[in-house]
C-alpha cells in the first residue's frame, strides 16, 4: 500500500492518443509515446524501481492497449 500511495502522489498524465505501445517485462510496465519516449520505465519510489506481479502488469498493459485501440494510430 505504501508503494501505491507513493506512486499516486507522484503520478503523471499521458494521453492515450499519444501512446504508441505498451509492454510488461519482469513486473515493470513500459509505455512508449508516439515520439519514442519511454514512460513509466524504471519508475523509482524511495530509490527502488517500481515493479508489480507480472500478471498484474500484463493485465494493465492489456487494458491500456484495448483502450488505446479506440483512437487513431500515431501520426507517421
């Protein structure tokens, strides 16, 4: 719970329209924007990289990609 509170206190907003891809690797969620920037990659809270159980990370990515599919693709 402490990690979640810390994450929420330091959250960022990202438009789904600006999301190019997302993946989960070893419990880490990695989101890539249309311009190629990695978001959430190596997010650190209290000096530790934030990781989740792999299945939860994969479920988050699956839901994010389903929501993202409702918008046009990134401009070429």
